[in-house]
C-alpha cells in the first residue's frame, strides 16, 4: 500500500479510482512514473516483471478468494500459476488485444459472473469432484460452454486457448477480439483447434441434471443448457443494455446467467453487529459483497465498503494503510464493483475499524447510496462523452445519501454516451448521454431508462430535476 502512496506522490495525484476490473487507475498523466517507482511496484508484485506486457490487469479473481465461506477452491493458488505462465510467455501475451481478460471464480457466494471476462473458469462441483467450468466472453454476455477442466490441466488448457486466440489475432490484424473469433468459427471449431494443439483431458456435460462426466471426446461435443447452480451472482441482470450498440452473440443474448441476482444474501441480512447489538448493521441489501459478512475462517469477518464512483483519495489510502497495520487485517482487496473489502476482522477490531472508516469519509453506513450508483468518466475524461456523467452521478449519490428517495435505494447508472461503459446491462434507472434537439439546436441530454424501457429523452437539466420523482416511482 505504501508503494501506491509513493506512486501517487510522484505523479502528483491526490486521488485514484478503483476500476470495474478491480484495478487502480490514475487519469491524465503526462509522463510515466520514474524507474525507481516502477521498481518498487515490481518488488511488491504490482507491476509486471516483463516490460512488454501488462498482464496483471488481464486477470480477475473473485475478491473474496480464500475467505468466501462457500467457495469450492481458493483461486489465489491458481492465480500464481497463471501469472507465472504469462510472465514466462510474454511474446504470446503481448500480441493479444490489450483488453484480453481471464476470470477465475472459486464458486463461492461472491461470483464474478457479471464481469464477462473473455476466458472465464468457474469452480463447479461435479460427480468427478471440483472442476473448472469454461465460459467464453462474447459481446457483453457469456457463452456458457459445456466444457469442464480438471484443476491440474487448467494452465495447459489456458495455454491452448491463448495460443489459438493469438494465432487468430495474428492472422486478422489488430482490433480483433475473442468474440470475433467465436462469431466467425463458433465454439466447437475453436475448441477443436485448442484440443488439437495440446492434448489434455476434459469433460463435457451430457445431462441437464447436476454436472456429471461422461466423455472427453470432442466428437461427442453437443451443447446442452447449463443447469442452474445454487449460488448468488451479483446484480444486474444478464440482458444487454438496450443502448448497447454491439450486437449480442447469436443465441446467447437472452440466456440467463446461472444463479439469481435478486436473492438476499443468506444468513446476513438481519444479523446484528458482532459485539455490539445496539449499533445498526451497515449492510446493503442490494449489494451482495458490501457490509459485514462472515468468513469461512471461524470468528472472522470481512467488510465491504463502497467508494463514491470508485474514487479514493491519497489521504484515505494512507488512512487505510494505517488501519490495516493497526487492525491486523493484513490487506485491502479491490473489487470489480469499484469498492474495497477489508478482510480478517474480528469482534475486537470491527467497531474500531468502522469508526476509523467514518473518520476517513468511507463510512460503510453510506454503502446504500455509494454502492448503488455507477458512472463512466463522461466528457470530462473521454473524447466520446456527451455529458458530464460523473458529475451527475455524484448529484444522485448526494440525493440518495440524504435518504429522501423512499423505502429502497434503487441502483442507478450514468454513462456519457451510448457505449454504456459504466454498465452494460440494465439497472433500475439508467441515464445514457445523448444529443437532444431543443429550441432549434442540439444540446446535451439523457435518454432515461427504467430497466430496459426508454421512458424519457430530455436535456441534462430536466433529467437531473426528474431524479426525485423517478426515485419515488421506482419505490412504488
Ligand atoms: S460510455 Fe461513452 S463517455 Fe463513457 S467512457 Fe464509454 S465511450 Fe466514454
């Protein structure tokens, strides 16, 4: 954490942002950090040892790896192997698109199923033990294959998937992604080439009941719907956002992702604050990882804290570092929902931790407003941006923080244009930047969606003024 402080200082930045891939980002730098800072980041494992690749940002794990009380495997073990593999094969990784992504999900309560990594492995319980289910990222959706890999062959499988992907990109040129490969070849042909390159056993799902293994022969490959798993995946839903101009992958757009986004978190919602039953419990009903949750380690808890649009200041970061040292929680985890997790808290340290977070302006009691609003940077930092989406999202957070919205805190999305980078799937309310025609000229405006229904197309001023009324309507 200290290395990040050094980086912020040398870049003269007072804040940074946790991205929706769970990475840290600083905008508007005019030059690279000096060599000694880069070396420091390398020493602590926050920068690549191979200068031609930036592979750490390509990998995403479920942020509760190793502490999730329902996880099937601790994915951190595999993370080390994947990093080593990528560092040993920089020439392969360097030719892949910068947005190439791998997801590794331990199959616990907090899944990363809504983040659509290009190659995703999710631990799944089967008749043959724990296997990794392979899913492939299409256009803001997953193509859930019926392929399962034994953990010991994960790296061999990944190597083949990457090599064939690399060959495809090489032959087509820059800008091609895995979704293009799949659109052109289909999953079966991709998989045929993958298994022809490296021989390794794999399993396919042959029934609609619980996954069971019946063959490892590509000739028997036959797609069957993946059965629902008994686990909770994060909101939002799975349909592409109506403003999303990317076409969904054929046949997959309407397929629900296994799991049920709206189920409450089992066992936690009504739980009193450990060690202090008088204090209200800082949970957030709409966000499955925010608030306090029991870990799989007896007597330990993790606390999910929402950040306003993912931003954290230099001062807050320093305060968190001191808190980590004092509470003994050992680490801070970044989530792909632009929030943080403080793990390994005990009955003795929770109260003090929350007091410190409140002093730092990061109170978990604000999770309900901060955790429910997402926004892209908008025209302040993006050439395609039409509206100041971040500024407007902050207004929504402030309004929600005042608690005037009624019974529930709806989730809200602001994007500066129709690319919807902040959120690819519908939220309860979405404000999508657009040009509108008023008094003989085009002015900045928003298309407003409730779920996936367009309900208004108005100027920015009008959209902001409608917010209280819309929130009341959402609350019924
Ligand atoms: S949604 Fe539009 S404005 Fe926002 S980051 Fe994406 S391209 Fe830029």
